[in-house]
C-alpha cells in the first residue's frame, strides 16, 4: 500500500488529501505513528508540527522538483 507522501510526490493526489489520511489513521487500529502512516521522515514531521501545513507543502514541493 502506498502512503500519502508517495502518492503526493507521484502527482496522484492533491496535498489537501492529507486530511483524509489523518482521518483514516485516527479511525484505524494502525500501530504506526501518524508520521509513519503518512510516510513522513523526521524532518518533515518536525516542520509539519512546528510550522504547519503550508511549510510541509513547501518541503514536499521541493522534493517534487528534485
């Protein structure tokens, strides 16, 4: 199963779908952390927590361009 980050970087989904993934995780018995479930690394998780959605979006956009 592909995670949010993989699908987003592949251009399969829009960034806003992160909310659907968070809801799915919240309503599941998944034992992974939310970051693991989404496919985020430690840096991405920290940026998301400390700076919010816009900062995570920018970080992932940079990866799309690389």
